[in-house]
C-alpha cells in the first residue's frame, strides 16, 4: 500500500493503525492507554484493544483486526483487507520462491513467487521495518490481520523476508511494517 510500482516499499503502518506516522514505538501506539510497562520485561501491559491475556491489558479476545483498524480497508475501501496468517501460509506453500538482490536491474532486493498452479508471479521487496523513526532495513515485513496470542499479545503475525529466506514470524505491534492488501 502506498507504492507507485511493484518494487516500491510503500507506506508503513503500526498494526491496527491506518495512518503512516514518523515514530513507531509503544509510546505512540494507538492501542496502548497510559504506556505502562511491565517491570520485568519493559513491555506494555495496558493495551486497550486486541487483548487475550489479562497481563497485557483489557481483555476483549479479539484476534483479528476489525475493519476500522485494517489499513487496507480504511485506505482502499471495503473490497480490500489485510491478509490473514492462514492466507500468507497458503501463499508461501503455493509458490516457488526465489530471492533476488536486483529485480530486473532496479537495484531492489526481495523475493519472487511463482504460482505452482498457474505460474502467476508476485514480487515482495525487502522494504525493512520502522522502529521509532529508523528503518532497520533488515529484510521485509508484511503485516497479517492476525494477532499473535503467544507472547502477551504485544505482537502480531508478519510475513518475514531476510537473507533470501521467507517465513512467518511475530513482530511488535508498534513497529512500522508494509501492508500487501488482498481483495475480500
């Protein structure tokens, strides 16, 4: 989202936020109330939405983004949404993947997926991710609409690209990552 061509990084969003910003941290994260930190880990414990554990804030048991918190739906309309964890797993399994350091002479690194069914292609650039106001430039991270329930709900699932490898992982909800929208 926000890229003018397939090799572009586009805009970056914190998970559950719909507007790009300059600072991607828990201090600016929409779904943290008073920015209270756990004394042992230094992690937020006052989330106000998308919480499945009492230790992380007010429990609402929401595990998937509501439409009003989905960057794709809000910015592109009701036909669009962010993919789920399951859909990214299906994409990974349904394509043959190849890492490139320079897609067609553009200087852009990323992965090219070729469908095992119809040979259609998709390119995902190494867009990096933002922590505070710095792009860490360490591969690429693409949000899912799926909350991670494994680690105090501070993270959400992302498709990760790095060193020529593609896999599903968990990223802090406050980080700025890319969104690759899908049609509903």
